[in-house]
């Protein structure tokens, strides 16, 4: 997840600690006609300088409940010496809709909000604060419960699989639809939800899929801390039936499959009422393994290089570069949007590319001398060497190309993506990771081919950043940015989410402070790169090499 530090891009101090905030709500408003609400909580952070609110993250959506306990946490960097303002907005999401963003901004789906500081939550007794939701005149919106806990530095992740036997039958016409809910115990004796399994339909002997959870989420580094597991029978209306519960600990679980890891599921109410009551079934640990979780920094320190490539849209829809209305206009007083986006992203990423040689391409132009249309021409003008020296070299080549090529069309993305993907395919040892920045003004002409190119590139060491400039609608770009729905082509799903899209207009600072606004743009488009790099390395079983010493080492560095 992003961190609170992203709110002040010029702030380079090391945070005092990382804080995990868990969210629950009680007695939320009922806005759905035939069922309860389907709530989601959105966290916004306030920038120190501009006071603007920007979305930090969202919980998952929980169907059909007024009393949700959300599993997805917010992990924030905590600065003791700063007032870190937070805003929690609660929305109702139609579970049939795949576009959550439409609801998160809709007045009719708004269920209430609260404002507080991170320090207030941490300073409350037990790090737990209950706040009244407000924002809808004349209505009681319910309460939101915020719990803060400092994260340990534990980097282990646990993978486990469980099954159950002879669970109580809860459904009148069938058996049960069981699922498990895991809770970690807090220092004050309360419990915090940390995982839910999937539902297995119509069985009293379910076998759940293996799942992975950070050890810190399970026990916050205290191996003997109680872990409570509740067993439920799923019901469509959200009123899931309690079957029973058991307790364990990380230390117990870590012993793996043995006679101690068969747990009796007990229902206290039944135990009190029935003299012959034994249990409501058993849950067995089938497997348990622990692995170390590597970080982005581990790979960078181990010598992994980021290969940065740029592709710029030279289609006619940008307007005549000699006219001030053009998106490519070269004003003597201010850089255009293309140059600003390129500089903002490039100046951060170049720190991870030791030779500072960047391949740069244009697409959608007619080239001299014969007017041939190209969708992947080197801005350097040298077909054998597309590299530019430093970000300034890329900018210089971009401005020079504007003077020599004719803007034309169509807007084809696939050729450049395939060109970079072909080079990424040659790197299999984790020594390099490719980042392609595409800056465009409009709608993609080759969407089918682009989707296929993205799906084909998804198993490779490659991430694609798209910055949309100008006033166009960028709905198609959102489709490529697979945050909510993974990109697919010809029935094949992308192996990883490798595309990140942002519209440039969201970062135009009305006060004229372009340094701060461009720093935010760079932070946002680069935010997913570390996780995307890690997901690739993990999928290929690549571990970081030992940290490099400060002495210079011979390099192999591939360029496109």
C-alpha cells in the first residue's frame, strides 16, 4: 500500500514507525431496498501544504451488513511531530457493479464520514477509538471503530491449508456452506480480524484453499499470542450462522501437521444447553510453511537495475506543435504536459538505472524523407541506437523530433509494448526490470492488439505506466489498468497487473506550484512498481542477491 509520506512528496524524513489501522462499523444506515447495505470504507489523507484530500486506499466491500469488520488494513507511516489528518468515508456499493469508483463519489451511496488524526487513534486507550459517523442531515449514521497497532519488523509470510470434519448442519434444505474467520488478539484482550477463507458450498467436510498471510498480521511478531478462529455457515442475506470456534497460536500452527493441530470446534451456547454435547466438528491443519518476504529495496541493493524506456504520442490529435493550443507546444516560458510528465517520472526512476541511457520512441508520425508511418521510431533518429543520455537527453530528442516528423496517426500502442517486451523476455535472472512510460493524448486505436500485448507481457519483468494528457476521456486506459478487473485477451487473463494509468489533468496545480504537483504525479505512477517487481520475482522464484558492496562492479546492461 501507499504510505502517508506520499502526501508530502518533498518530505524525505524516515517515519517513526508503521501503523496498521483496522476498521469496523456498527449500525450503518440501510439504503438498499431489499437488503442491508454493502459497505466499503475509503481513507483520505490531507496534504500538509495544500490541505487537499487525496484517496489513500479502500477496504474490501462486505455484502449485506450494517456491522462490517473489514479484513483489509490501512498501513500508515506515523510521524509523531506532525498532525496527520485522516478522513474516513463510508459508501454503499451495489455488489452487481464492477466499478466501485462510481459509488465512491455518489451522494446517494454515501453512508457517513468522520475526521480524526492518526495521533488521536494511537493515543486512545488500547489504540482503539469509536467515533460517530456524520454527514447526512437529520440521520444517525452509526459508528466507526478504528484500531491502531504498531507493526513489528517481522517479514515472514505463512502459507497454510485447513480442512474440517463433521461440522454442524445449519441449512434446512442442505448441509452447511462453511468458511473460517481468523482473529489476532490485541494486548488489551480484544480481537482484530485478519483473514477470511473462501466459502465451500453444501458440505460438512470442507477443504479450504491454501492461503498466505504475513506473520505480523497473524500475531504481530508475538508467536505465543492467541489466534482465534471462528467457523460460520454462509447465508446469502449476510446473517451468517455461527457454528463454533477454537483458539491456537502462531507457535502451535508453525509445528505443522501433527496430532496437536486438530482442533475441536466448540459452540459455547450448545455446550451450556446440551449435557451430551461434545463438539460442532473438528478443523485440521493440513499444511503450514513459512517463507521470508523480500522487499523492493532488497532487490535494488542486490543489484537489480530498472531499465527505463519512454514512448511519446506523435498523433495529429495533439495539434500543431507551433500553435499554443497544441499539447506539444514548446513555450519558451513553460514545459508542455508531455515534457513535465516525462521529467517528473524519469528523474525519480533514473536513480535506479546506473548508466543513465534511456531508449526513447515516438509513435503515430510520418517520418522523413518518404513519409512512412511509424509506431516505434527512435527519437534519437538513429535506428541502431535509440538510447538518449539522461532525462535531459530524452527531452532534447523529443523536441528535435517535433521539428522533423509530421504528426499523423493512428494511436497504436502494441508495437512499442511488443518491442520492450521482446527485450524483457531475454532477462530471466532478476538482474533487470523494465519500466515503459507511455504518454498519450487520446483513445487507443489498436485496443485488441494492445490487450494481447499486455497479456503476453504480463509474465515478463516489465511494468507499463501510461500518462494521459489533454481533455480526452480515458475510459479505455482504465480498462488496461487492471486494478479492479484483470486485463484479458482471447480468453487469457494477464498473469499480473502490470499497467498503471493516471490522467495528467488530475495533477495540475491551480496555484502554480508545479514542482509539488509533479512530485505527486511521479509518486502515484511509480507507487505500484515495487509491488509489481516483487510479484514478478516471486512468481519466478528469484531471490535478491546479497547487497552489493560500494566498489564498482562490471555491468551487463541491455537496451532496446
